[in-house]
C-alpha cells in the first residue's frame, strides 16, 4: 500500500494537467491557421526540418518531469521498518459530559457531537502524550484508561452517547476525581509523585447540579494537575430534544407545568473550575484559537520519560520519482524540436 507523507502537494498535478491541455489546444489552433495558408506538402517544402512529433514529445517529457518532482516532494512511502524510539510526554485525562442537556442544538449538530470533534481535534495535535477518557453525567465512569493509542481512543470516543449513563445530572466533581484515578492518583500499584506533567480537560455545558466541582479542581491542582474546561453551548440557551415514544415524534423536554426546559451554558461555573484548577477556560463556539490555549498549556507541561518502544515507520521512496524526473529532463534536453538535416540522406534532389 502506497501512502504520501505530504499528500496536499498532489493538488499541484491538477494545474499541471490543465497546462498540458492548454498547450495541446494552442498547438492545434496553430496547425489550423497554417493549414489555411498552405497545404502540408507546400509547408513541408518551405520548412523541411520541421518535426511533427518532436515538440509534443518534448512538452510531454517536461510535464512528466515536473509531475514526478511533485510526486517526489509529496514523498511516496511503502514498506515498513521497525525502529526504536524514546517516548516522552504528559498524561491527559479528558472528561466528556453525557448528560441530556448535551443534546441541545445551539451548537451544530449538537453539543455532544461538537464536543467529540473538539476531542478529536485535540488528539490530532498531541504527540507522545498519553490520554484517558472519562464519561460523566449524574455519575462518572472510565471509558478508556490511560493510553498512547490515539486510534483506539477515537474509536471509544465515537461510541460515547447520552444513553450510556442512566443517572442523569452533571457531576463534574466526580468526573474530576475519576480522572485523577486514571492518572494514577490513589492507586496502590502506581506510586504517585506530584509533578507538573498532568492535566484534566472537562468538556461540558457547566450545569453542575450534583457536587462541588470547584473543590475537586482545587484538590487536583494541589497535586500538580492542571484542570481546564471547555464550554459547550451558548449562554442564550436552547431546548433539550427528546423523542416521544407514545406519539412517535421528536419533541422537546418539558417541565410538569408544560413549559419547555431550556439549558444554558454556565460559563461562570466552568471559569471557576478552571481558575481553581490552575487551568484555562475556552468556549467551543469561539474561534479555533480557543483550543490553541489548551494545546499551549499541554505543550508546556513537564514531559515524563516513558522509555523506549518499537514503532513501525514507513520507508520513504521519493528517490524513484526523483530519478525518473531527472531522466525525463535529460531526454528533453537532448531532443531537438527540429529534424537534423544531416540525417536526411535519402531526400530526393531536384
């Protein structure tokens, strides 16, 4: 299987193909104009050394050389090799809110799906860090323990839904405590050393109803763990969708009085949690630079040495298209556009 390290460069092949088509069209137009002025036999007598195929071959060689250079820059890779590499990074626990309020659609397609995208984007920026996933609503549980396998993390992330937790509510404090346990705090088999190489990221709308999340964040900070929060939703609020099984239609959650329940982003709560946890707060609906603040914080964490590991690395094969491009360029240079008269030994002398 062939892959390209910089596949975005292959887009340059499109304007190159258009250039070839434009050259062909212009050549055809020029031949049509010459055909109106003189027939082929007459034109052959006027310019006997003109070649009908050499210009086309030279242009094909030039375009092929450029195309092969583009492919070489994109770095085709196939085949793998095992190599030892030192691993170091930070430990990051991600807590994702699965309460029913996360189904509100003030963020499209809804708060939960937008939260999953935030986590996926965050994973794409990490390199060498270990991550764990904690799901929470009225209670919390570990969806995935600490790992460096981002592919598996994304698979577990895709499976997360509000139906996973029957106990509804938003217990952010319990989620932070569960995240601490995934980082090794309180585990008798994993000696805990206070350091500045760990962080917890809480993704929620902030409607905490169950416990003291600020106190849990403050306790984590005392152990050197930074607690960041990402707000999902808008302060104006939105109704909570639900399905009416009796009438078989989608509707909104209502109070006993019949009024529609509105859920609002509680930025004040999330900011308090981040401040107590010595972290940062960003709103997911803001510009993409918001996530950059958290990425910068993670990059500035202390890195722990995880030892050596064997990883599979793809073999770069850019040499092959590069050599082929040089051959095409050399062939284009030695091929003249016009025929050499010295080779025309059997021309009829009049």
